[in-house]
C-alpha cells in the first residue's frame, strides 16, 4: 500500500491561492454598513462661522463614537451639504438627503429661520429631526411631530439678564433686533420680561439682515438715553453696533447681545472695544456643565481652538439623537421619535426634556461678559467666574 503526502514545495501554490482568497474576502466578511446621519450646514453666507462650528461639534461626536466603538454595532457617517445660510436651499437639500441619499437619521441646520424651512421637509416625510442650533418658538408652534429642540426657547433667552439688570437698579431699555425668526422671538420675550420687572422700553427698532449702516439707529438710541441696550443680533451686526456706539460716544450702563459675543471672533475683531459687552449664551465651557471642560480640552486638541457655543450645540444635539437611538435599540423612525418625545437626558448642554410639541423646556441660558479681553461667565451667580461689571465704562474714559 502506497501513501503519498504533499511536500512543502508542492503545497506552495495552494497556500498562495488560499492567502489570496483570504485577502479578497476579508473586507467583505468584516464590513458593516455605517449609520448615515444627514444635515445641512452653513459653510458660506452670513452664518458661515457658527455653521462651520456646529459641523465641527458633530464631527467631534462622530470621533467620540468611533473611540467608544459604534452605535448599535455600526460606525457613523455624516452626510452634509452647504446650505449657503439660505432656508430654501436647506429645504431642497434635506429633500435630497431623505429621498436620494437615504440617510438613516437627521440633525437640523444652524439657525432658526433655516430650521423652520428644513423641518417642513422632515415633517412631510414623517422623519424625526433633532434641531442643533434653533430656538425660535415658531418652529414648535405648528403642531409638527418630528422636530425636537435642544436649545432654550428664544423668548426666554434674556430673562436672566433682565432680572440681573433690574436688581442692579436699571430702569430703561433700548431694544434693537434683526428681522429674523430668532431675534424677533428674543424681542417678544424682552417685552414680556421687561414689563414683569417694571422696566420701560424707551426705544425699539428692528432692521433687515442686510443692514450695514447703524448710524441712525444708534443716534435714536442715544437720544432716548436708555440704561440698558439689548440686541437680538448675530455676529456682524453686533460688531457693527458696538463700533457705531463708540463712534457716536454712546455709553449706556450696559450692552447685551445674542450670538455675537459668544464667538471668539467678536473679541478678535473688536479688541479692547469688546470689554464690558455682555452676551447671552446657551453654553460655556466654564458653566459647570457635564463634560464641558473635557469636551473643550479634546476639541482644542482636534481643532486648535476652544469650542464656541455653536460647536457645543452641534455636539449636544447629536448626543440627544444618539441617546434616542440607543434607548430605541433601532433606527425605526417611530421608535426613535417616541424616545425623543418622552426621554429625559443629560447632554453636554444640560438637561433635555421636551413638551408634546418637541419644544425644549428644561434648558436655561447663561450670561457672559468680556472682561480684560476674556469672555467670562457672570450669571447665574452661583456659577459665575466673575461678577457682572456695572456700569459700562464710557468710551471717553477708555
């Protein structure tokens, strides 16, 4: 009886074939389809800076999920387009994300006006969307079932600031604001809270978002002589208002704006002229929020600068969406929507809890003030890094 065995030399061709088969098969054997999260972001136009920051916050969230492992066993892929800071462009692109790109989940864009348009598309497709950076109550006043907020409602944005000003003895307010959903809602809230606090609005004006000349507006404020100026603003108009106030030597006891002072560019551009200006913000890394300092440290390592509130809104909104998916244990829209409506969660932004319309009801705002070139948390008092400095130092004494 003869038996034969293959020699090592004769086995080489078979080993080579086997290795090739393993190498060819390996990518397919271990491949897992990513969960695709769709959104539009303002990478051009007037919202370019906060829009880009919002995207970076979402990218930071993706990085963190990769570090932890996966979401329901899947990696995350962000599918995004530049909405050019335009509501209708955003709406058209969300239609593409849903109908053509077939994304699994949705995050909202930057800006209340853009979110207002984008959420109409999500509602038409019955597709839940977490708003990342939107606060206008109009978004949640339409009876929609698919838009969920993470930011404080705009008409309560200035409550803390107005209360502090009233406690400091300030009695009169000049209210100026851009013609846009978020600033208009802020103005609505200022009127209510001013009345509640016994303060008088002695001057009120709104202006188109294309306005660059604020000379008449500041001249009108100066004539009315308010003690407190409140601006429902973004970055460019808040900077322009401060510059014009300096040019006209208009020095009320306090200036407070939305959005602009929360961005590093506000101080970078204005320099010492920013000192004393207050800003009302949804988040600050020094506000003793969960994960705030850790997030800020890792964000700076990744992007080379401290995170803005827009970055925190992007990250926190994505955290809320992730929590809903993990609790639902599925990507099915009905079950994700149910979790977004009913869950209570602690994100980077603080408490998440919404009413039956999806409106955030558990979030409060913070007040910062530029002091010696630093943006410092001044309200609420129990969290403050520094006391509020009243009154505003007159331009003539600087």
